[in-house]
């Protein structure tokens, strides 16, 4: 069904029927062939910008996921103190990236004299906060929603908290980790792209979309939008492959 819908949209677009429906022209919404030509013409520049975006997204995803999981672990071991951390981290999930990115840019303006480094740090922090929020809430469920009586059974063996954590809670949280990553991976790509709109240093897919729209280079902007879609879909596909292998071993 999604493939059929995509083919229908492509036909409407390529036949300029979509332009009539949206009351636009081929300058603002170029034909797919024109976008493909631009995509190939600037592929080297596009690869460099895509790499910059992926570095930010991946670094932020890893840092944020580790931070979020650590907060979830602390909350599961020390419920009274840890739930405060859950609330703080979880609150970032409700903050729009367009509001968060400029604030972080301002806070990191003295990190380094190198504009590229300052910009990179700011973008990674924004992505990390969004990834941490997703991981914390899902991982906490995996660490606390245990099989009936499993925790009681560990208590009858006088198991220490450390043993319960590593033998029971962490293994139980694995499916929930992937549930969090199913949201965090595409969200990290999107957050990195949006953060680049406000970044000091002009690099990345998001910044190129903005710059080309400002210059009315709509074909180039659409080529970068296509690259953004490829990055998001490709990253999600890789995650699904890793998830299938990991859960197969987990269930086995």
C-alpha cells in the first residue's frame, strides 16, 4: 500500500498534476528528473554535508541514549530519588527543537574559538537531550516492568541489587531499548537537521536546505531534502536489521 501510494504521488508529480493541485510551478517544486540531475551534479558536496549531519546525529544518539539509560537505571534502583531525574529528562521530549537549539547555541558560544567546534558541540547537545528523553522513559519501563514474581524470586535467594540489575533488569530492558531507538534514530536525524538551521557554522544537510531556499535554488534544496529522507530511512532500516538479529538471540 505505501509503495502504491508513492507511485501514485510520483506519477502526479512527474505529470505536473500535483503542481496544479497545489497551485505551484516547476520552479518551486521541480520535477523528479531535475532533482535527480542536481543530486548527481553535487554528489561530492552532498556527501560531505551528509557526513557532517550523520556525525552529529550518531554522536548525539549514543551520548543521549547512554545518559538516558543511566538515569533509568538509577531511577529503578533508587525510585524516590531517581524519579526526579525521570521528570527532568522527560521534560526535554516536550521542548521543540526550534526553541532548544538557539538556547544551546548561546550557552556554548564560549566553548572554543573554533566556530566549527562550537557549532558541533551545540548540535550534539541538542540531539543528546532529545535521545536521552526517549531512552529514559522506555528503558525505565523495561527495568521495572518485570515478569510476575521474578523479583520476589531473586529476593528469596537474597540477591543483591547489583545481581538483580545485571541478571534480571538489564536483560528484561533489551526490547524496550529498541523501542526507544525506533523513535530516537529518526528523531536524531531530524533534530540534527533542524539544529543545523540555527548553527553558527554553515555545514550539514539542514543548513544547505536553508541556504538554498534563501537563494531561491529550489532544485538544490529539494536534492538535499531527498538526501535527508535517505539518511532517515537508511538509518531506520539499519536499526531494524540490528534489532532483528539482537532480539532473535535474546529470545533464543
